C-alpha cells in the first residue's frame, strides 16, 4: 500500500489545533461553501483501504465521528467501514469496529502494513506518528489542505525531525471556493 499523509495545514506550516491557536479549521465544515472540498475528500476516501492513527488522534476521532447523525460529508460512513490501525502501548480494546491495535515499534508495523495488498494507507492528525514516518522515509505522498491563515505557535508537519532533507515534487494542485488549496507532493526520487 502507498502511505499518504493528509493534513490540514496553515500557511506557516502548523497542523495542530490548540487552545492558543483556536479552531483554525472546521473538520465538519463551517459557514463557507465546502461542497467542492467535500467532493475531493470523498474521492480520497474512496482510494483508502486503511487508516493509521496514533492513540490520541484515534480516541478523538472515535469520540466524534461515530456519534454524528447529521454528517453529509461521508466521513462518518467511511470511518465506520475502513480498516483502522492505532499505534498504542496502552490501549487494549479499540472500541470501534474494523479497528486493530498495533503494539510495539511503529516503523516495522508500518512497513508490514505497506507490504499488504491495497491502494492507500492514510494518515491524518497523529502528529508524532507523522514525524516518525517522515524520519523513517516511509511517506509516499503528502496531501496538504492549506488554509489561508497563520497561527504561529503550534506543532508543524515538518519540524526538523526528518532523518535527511526531504526534497518534494509538486504533482497536483486544487483550489477550493473557500480559499483552501490542496497541494499534493511526492518525495523526489533520485536516479
């Protein structure tokens, strides 16, 4: 499977929402017309065979999405049916259908998942997991929903944790009515 990191990101590279930053993106939409962005998300979800999460992101997703009865985006249905893997040393029962807890070292576990048949293993949120995957050079593609905002102080996707410099190639762009832009990058291969 191809490992794809998909993140909401600010112009200054922040991917974290904190009390200090405030809610700079609305995961379930907002006042802006998000129908074109939601269509793009549905297309991406259709490619995914599995999702990978760190424990904190998994628990946040499990606490929010399964309880949604008014979701028109398709995210709830997708998350209920897609295979989900959660990296955790403390969790024993994921308490969400189609979920598996992966104990032990993240990197060998992800290499094993990537070797399984399928199209896309998606990662979203899970900042520490993303940093480890970037450092281990396991990411095949980055899909960055760039929000037209600057928040300055919070964790970033690329924060110097990479084991080596990461040279990326822009392979696609898509602008949405809301002002959000999707940038898709792949690591540049050297011949």
